[in-house]
C-alpha cells in the first residue's frame, strides 16, 4: 500500500517536472528577446545575431534543441549555458549548495524554536505567555519576508546595532560556509516568516492531543503530567508537526527567492534572476526544475511520513 | 565671448559639484599628496557581469572583464586617446598617409613589444588583428571601413589601402575595442601586450589581472587587479564599506552621499564626453519633420536632467558629440526656449501628437523630456525595457528610443558608426545629403586646419537638423578607499579608473 | 433589529457579523479600511506629483519634504500617497481570481467524485509544484511586466490551494441529506452546487479569501521589490523599496515607510481572516504549506 502510493506519487512528480520543462522551454523561446540579443546588446545587428545564434546552436529547430537537452538530462547533463558557454551544472551547483545551506540553517533554527514555543504555549493555554505569544504570532503572520528583512537590517546592521552585514558578501572563490555571518540575517528573516504558522500549528495539534481521550485516560491513571506530555501527547502531535515542517521547507524554498534578493545572497534565486535577465534558457530550466523537484520532494516526504506514523494508514 | 559662455556653464557645474559632493574637493587634495607604492592587490567593484566565458576583445559581450582588459590594461590598440582628448601613439610608432588620397596609410609598429606569451609584436599580428576587427559583428569595424589590401612592408611596417578615404585614420585606430592581438588569437587563452595579463577568472565572480613585468612601457605598480561584478548597488556599497573592495567604479550619482564626510573614502569625479542620446528616426513620420526634432531639443530641460538624474554630476550638452575632440565646436550652445519650440510644433501642425519613447534601463531622462514636451502639446509615453527586450528584433527599427550608452570619443569615431556613410548603428536613418557630402570631403582632407573648418560645418548641420538629443555629458564617478593613490585629476574618456590602473597603487 | 439567521440569508454577512464580536476582527477591519483610505485618498492630498523631480536625490526629511526625497529627487511622501492603489487593487483582484477558479474546480471535484475528482486534483498537484514567486517571475519576465498579467498569474497560482480547501470542506456537505434530496428532485447540477453546497461552506471560504489576499500582497509586492512588478515611473510601495534600497543605511525612510504600509495592510487583512476563522469552532487553520 505504502509502496504503491510512493510509486504513484513519484511517477506523478516526474510527469510534472516534464510538463514544467516543456512549458519553460517553449515559453522562453517563443517570447521576445533571446540570449543572443542579451549578449550582443547594442551590436545586435541581424548578421551578428545570426552568427552568434549558430555558434550557440540556437539556430536549430526548437524541437531538436529540446530533445538534445532532454537527452542530456537523462545522462545527468543539464546542458550548456548560452552566456558562459560552459556546463549549466557548473553555474548551478555552487548556488544550489548555498540555497540548501540556507534551507538547512533555517530549519535548524526555525523548527526547534517553533516547536518549543508551540509546546510551552500548549502546556499552559490561556496563561500570560500563551496569550502574549499568540498575539505576537497572529500579528506577525501576514507580514511579507522583505519587510521583516528591512526591519532586521535597520535593527541589526545599520540604525540601532552594527552587528551584521546587511548584504551577504562572499569573496569570490569562497563559500558561504567560510563566511557564516552572512547567513544570520537571511535565516532570521525566514525564521520570523514561518514561526507564526509553525508555532501556532504545533500549539493547536498538541492541545488536540492533550485533550484526547487517550491522554485524559493516561492522566487519570496517575501518570505525571510530564510523562503524559512527552510520551503520549507529543507523539500524537508529531504527525501534523512533521507534515507542517516539510511543507514549511517547501515554502522556504519559494520565500528564499525574495530573501536572497534582498540580502544579495548567492543562491539559486538570485541566479535565476540573472539567468532570466539574460534569457539563458537552460540555466532557467535547471533552476526552475530544481525548485519544482524540491517542492514535490518535500510534499512527498510529508505524505510518506504521515502514512508511516499514522498506524491506521500504514496497513 | 564664446569662451565666456562655456566658462559660465562650467562654473555652474562646478558650483553644483562643490555643493553636493564636498568629498570630491577633499579627494583631489588627497590625491595630490599621496604617492602610490609598488605592489599590492587592488579590488574593483562594478555593477554588471564579468568573467562570463571566452574572451573576444573585438566583440561586445556585456562582459566587464573584457572591458577592463581593453582599456589598455591587457590589450592595447595602435593609437590611444589621451586624457585630454587628443590622439597619441600606443603600439604604433607612427601612422602616416602613404599618399595624398587619404586611402593609403603606413603603420610603423613599435619595436620590442612583447605579447604575454613571449612572442614579439610584428606586422603579421597587426594585419591579423585589423582583419579580425573588420569581421561582421565586431564593435569597431566601421571606424576603419572596407580595406582593399593589407601589405606587410617589413616586420614592423604595414601598408593599408582603404576603399574609402579616412583622413582621420589615426583616430580610427584608437578605439579600445580595436585592440591588437597575436596572429591566431585563441579566446580561450587570451594574450595581449598590455601592462597586465589575464590571471584567474572565476566564473561570473571575479576576473584577476596580474602585472606583466616585460611590458614595453612603464610597468604597472600593482601586483594584481581584481574585478568583482555585483548585481546590486547596495551590496557593492557594503563591500566597499566593509573593506572587501577598494574602488567602486561607475557608481550611480545618487549613492555618492553615502560616504559623504567619511575620511576613509574619497570620490573620483571627472567630467567626460560620454552620453546617452535619445534617438529619433528621421526617415519616417513624424520625426522626418526637422521642426519636431528641433522642438524637442529646444524644450528639454537640460538643467533638470543634470540635477535630478545625475545629482549635478554632469555637464550641459547641446546635442553634439565629441566634447573633447580638439575640433569640437564649443560655440554651439542651446538655451531652453519653450515659446520657439511651441511655435515650431504649431507650424508643423503636430500639436497633440502622441509618441512612445522606449528606454533601456534608466528612464529618468525620458521622464523629464516627457514632462517638458507637454508644454508644447506633445504627449510622450515612456516605456522601459531590459537588455534582452530592448535589443530585440525591433532595435534597428525603433522610431524613438534612448538609454544605451555612447562612449566619449573623437567626432569621427562616433559619426562613422552613427551618422556617416554606411554607418552600422544609424537607427536614426539620418541621410542628410549636405552632411554626407561634407563628411566625405572631410575624410578626403589630410590638412588638419582645412579639415577642422569642415568639421565645424558638420557640427552646424548636426546642431540644426540632427536626429539625436544629447542633454548632458555624464561625469565618471567612482568611490575609492582613501589610501588608493595615483588617480588622475581628469580623464575625458569615461574609463578613467580603468585607464589609470597601471599608475595606481596604495599610498606608501 | 436583530433577525434570526436563516439558511437563505447572505451568509457572508452573517459570518462577518459573528466574527466582529472578536476584537481582532474589529482591529483588522479598522486597519484595513485605514490603509485602503490612504491608498484611495492619498493622491488627493499629496503635495507633489509622484513622478515630478522636485529636489536632489536622497534629501533628508524636512524643507517641504516630510519624508525626504528618493533616489531621483522625487518626494517620498507623495510617492507613498500615490503608491498604495496598485497593491490594494491587484491583491484583491488576484485573490478573487484565485477564489473563483479554485472554488469552481474544488466544488466540481467534490461533487463529481470518481475519476473527474481524481483528474482535477492531480492537475492541481501539478500546478502546486511550482513555487508562486518563481512561476510569476518567469512569465512576467518573459511576457513583460504588465499589471493584468501579474494579477492573472498570481490568481492562477492561488487556484490549486483554494481548490484543495474547497474540495475538503465540500466533501462532507455533498454527502448530506439535503443534497441527496435535491438530486432526487432532479434539480440541475449547477443549481445544487450554487444554491445548496456553496452557502454551507461560505465561512471557511471567506477565511481562505482573506488568506489569499494576504499571500497576494506579499507576492505582488515582492515582485515589485525585485523589479518585476509595477514599473517606473509609477508610484508603488514595492517599487519604492526596490528603487531606494541602495542607501538604506543612511536614508532608511524611503524604504521603511512603504515597507510598513505593506505590512500593515497585510496585517489588517490577516486579522479579519483570523477573526472569521475563530467563528468556526474547533477548526484550526493549517496554513503555511505554500509560497
């Protein structure tokens, strides 16, 4: 049952990726402006454009270009960049690493923090902490990431304190890992962006669990509240929490584009922007497919975990 | 009297400068006091792309790593524009007419010039390079025009026979994109003759130039220069403030205030002859009516453009190019005259005409014009496009557009691409018979004084009937760390920082 | 004046009235109305035209410019007062498009069941696997930054999530007796969907509408911040952030002021949505799973 589900979801995922790649490829080619013209700029005379297009292989029929690219993908070759004339993977790989790093760091901060906040709120509902925190979380829930980013920059790097760089400057040839300080503000921004949803969700599911018959019975049996909380309630609230966490990761993937832009963080989002500006079709393809893949994967993982941890769905 | 006018407008500009970038004044004093020491690594931040791929110095690529190399750092041309705007020899020892037709030219090549790969520069390399410059799709082929024959007289002498006369041939060789490459040049292993050679290139992240010790001229002081491209101005500013880069090149005028009053930084602010023309296509209605073109030229508030768009860091222009050409006509100045513009429009029966002005990147100048044009009953809507869309199939056909940049340079260097016979970038299709006749006559005239007279007449015609609106000449602006020494006081080219690199260093 | 709530009354109105008992709803309505008023009336009280170059770039506040000037010497206050309309109308329009499409798909899926349901939901899954911002960024940069296009794309991007929610809440209703009763009487399908099922899921849909507006505000403004939304010289809060970012360190107001306006607008709508959600007892909104 589980495996059939996984296989079906995977097949659907692959089909989705295929559809997306078709859409991107033909959309980027049918619509005005192309890489050759973006490169040539003012010297985009008809002869110069024709020459560069044949150099770049852009004069072949679209279907041939697409099939050649697809053939490459099957061999894990993402094609060549029109702009750098080098493998797309060389451009995308370091950016992907940086975005994954941002994602990992954000999860490491946002998930535990939200979990703790949600749990503390659920244990003593209606008390001062719960009420204050609930108000704060509801109040900040709708605030866009870029506004959070601006406020954090003003607080921590320019107006009040001068602790952190307001843009993520990584010297050429170095990685983000060697400059971990550039991660702080983007991670904080994303954490504040997801905490309202995650924290309240964990609170709600834990409260459901605490109110369930099962826990009430355990408490009546004389188990200490702590044991009840840890052993029974938390386990039962784990399912929605994990689901939420996976969806949150998928969300961060999208939200990271804006945050990367604001902080000029050298990730996939900013790479996508410059690729779009230069109409570098295969780089756009690669990045959008990576995003979609991540999205599908996170959703699927959430699904599978839910099934695994819900006994009645497992059979 | 003419001098007086220029002087006045110059002073106006100077006052603006002093008021709004006090640091600029301090900077020039600091520059004078410091002497650069040998050695060190200088990092330059710039907005755009660099280190993209194979290096072709003759073709535009949007790669600033090629641009910096072409400014006589890695690659050099036969001749060079001086900081003041005249022509001086570089890789050529002399460029002289072979007869009095202005079609035969003898280039004597400087001896003892070594390429970065150790080979000596010879006639074959020059012929190879000139042929390469003439290939389709290059930037500067139009300067030289068609060539009948390339003849190697000896190892250090080349004799060229041109199809059409070019009395200003030494100027034609001076474009930075007419650089001289070794025969059989390989874009994947770029070598030139300049004071720097290509070092490490990190894809889209940095381009390093290392000092070339066997340079034929005065060797550079710095060990290396690193060019770092930024996509975003605020990130670049941060990099300067945090010490990651030493210079920000071509900084937007609105950002200069950021380091105002900070003694750790100084501003390089030099007048130049570069400009962003607004172009009007003259072979179709409505711009085929010269009265419309003149009316727009009369109505645009140049001072407003200078103040708002460039924060005062520019100089008023009067629709003429070649500001630092020795033959530039300083007497032709245009004062704003709304009444005259209005009467021209009414006379032409064009009141109420609606126009669409397409701009590349920044549209502020166009907005000023659109606003001004309302006063004479012309409705201009402004549309802004990015690079890939602006330079699309319509690029050569547009009726009314602007925002792409023209470098500072001698008159004939620009006119041979923009409005001369067979010009490659003449989107304005301005085929004025009188102008073209005089242009050919000037290109026939080897006598400098006689050519100057014709050039003056050419400018009169451009001033009265041309297809370009040139509101201002833009200053070159750069922010530097205070310890960067050896900056020139003035460079007309607009690439002053790049051209100064061999003489730059850190204060000892 | 009080009347008994009936099944055939305007259910959205009843939901609002019930929600307005909560303080957060009242705060939300007040704040939202304030922002909308600012956006609509702002142009009437702005001291300058939003595209007029009235000073030098980045002048500090004072001297006739209450919030200073922007990167081209335009009055920040005037641009702020003119710049609210795009965010307001575009986010409402995009959310509405998303609701109409999503509710239609979700209702049809829930009511049809079987393979139609399966097919529609799989199609929605395909749409769901592209993050909103990337989806819009790609098409906008290709077709050009046109307001209607941004609205349409953001709307379409909302569709799958709305369809899922609608299908979820409608699935129960479809099984109820009164629907089967209507079917037995051969009431036309569209009439059953429109008259019988829709009124019964109004409240959760209203909450969803609110959440869609909040997402639209964030998405549309983010596009402008990145330069893919409203184009210069128009005044727009998101665009102002994009244009004036360069000097955030020494001239924070031209960036902070529009940023706060966007945040307050999103806050207001979110509070209303929260208030309405609070009327559905025992329901905890699960959101956060999408961009």
